C-alpha cells in the first residue's frame, strides 16, 4: 500500500471511531427515583417523595396542564418541580401518555406512563441542568391512587 492510501485509511478509521464514540448512549447525569408513594389530589396534581442516588431527598410536585382522553390512553402536558430538602430546586415541563387499566402492578389494576420533557429552571446548585432532557417512566395503581417512577435527567 502506498503512503497516501495508508493516510487515507487511517483518516477514515479515525472519523469512523469518532462517529462511533459520539453515537454511544450517554448515561444519566442525574438519575432520580420517584419511588415513594405519591398522593393524587383528585384534580390534576401528584405530590410525593423523590430520592437521588446519592441519598439526597426532596418533594416532587407534578401538575397536569392539559390532557386529551382517548380510549384507555391519556395524552398530557405537565409541569413538575422538585424541592430538595436543602432548599434547592429543579423544575420543568413534560409531555407523554398514560395507558390505563392495562397492567396489573399491584392488587388493583393501574396503568403505565412515559413522559419526556426538559429542565426549564433550577437554583444555583442545579443550574447546569437547565435545557437538559427529562425522561419519566412509571406506573399508577388506582386504589389507592399511587404512583412509582424513575425520573431521569440526562
């Protein structure tokens, strides 16, 4: 192989390697678990405990802004806010679907939900998260109205 061909192959290999590395999935920067039971107020708001992997604790308030009901599915947009016990906060928006009465996770049937959104505002310790993506996946039981979820900021 001549020198120019070797350089070309090396250059293409480097480009391929850079493309491959940039396509690898990125781990969550702030993985959170909304594993506490959240209470539903019967209107549009869920309130509950949220825990970080490092042991930090706070309260999550999730408020539905607009919903469209279809057979066995609800499409919603929402606002959420996490108030950490140390006085810091993170808030944002999310849109997604709740497929209800389909999966028995507990004694009573509930449903699964998936929401995606972004961080729109945060206090100083968390300001680096503004603009980051949020992924929320969980399930609801219908009696009593409770929810458990993984709440992840990437």
